[in-house]
């Protein structure tokens, strides 16, 4: 399989000149990304397949830029991809975020070190419940009659209304 050519030059490209990758299965928060763009600017380029102008990484950043009516967006290009290679890049970009985890003490320190959580994607509720939100489920405590594993439930409590639910 031929290796793609990666152009690491960062270009300012009209938002209207790009297209979403067809069938992109990722569902992202355009509002949260738009807030980050407003507060932090675009701190990394999106990745675009040069021949088709399809966005391989950064579809929701592009949607957020459109939402807040930016004229241009920062882009790097990849060219010489087969359709299969393009698909793999889109899937890998989406999946590797899913399987990442957090070091909760380090995350807590980073968040608590800010005067405001604006533009981070985090809010006071998540900050209050970091341990529960980012700690893996407890180990099994036994088995149920049908052979499934029984787990100790994690309990989350809303700091605003005190609603309690199991995770």
C-alpha cells in the first residue's frame, strides 16, 4: 500500500471550501467546540484530504467554525490516500479519543488551577464529580443467576438538585 503524502504546512482555507467526511459516524458537541474556538482560538489545524476536500480529522471543529461564522479555518492536507486509508484515518481519529482515560488527580489539579472553566468543555458539575465520572467501574462482586457478572454500582449525585443515580 502506497504511503500518503502529508503536507504539514498550515493553510488558512475558506470554511465553505471544505466538506464533511461522508458517513462520519462521530457525533460531537458543536456548541462546546464553538465555545472553545471563541475562547481559545483554533490551536490545531484540521486534517483534509486534498483531492476531495473531505475532512478526515476535525469535522466538528469545522462545523463549529461554520456555526460561529468564521470565514477561514486552519488546515493541513493529506494526499494520495486510497478510500480505505481515508476511512481508517477517520475511524482511528474518532476511536482513539474514546479509549483514552484521565489521571483524575492531575485533571483535578489542572481544572482547579483555572479561574474559570470557560472554553475547557468541563463545568462545575463535572469538577464536583470527577472521581465518579472518570474512575473505571468497580471490579465484579459476584455472578447473577444467568451467568452475568454483578457489579457494585457507582452512585452520582447532582450538586445542584441532589438527584442521585447509578452509573
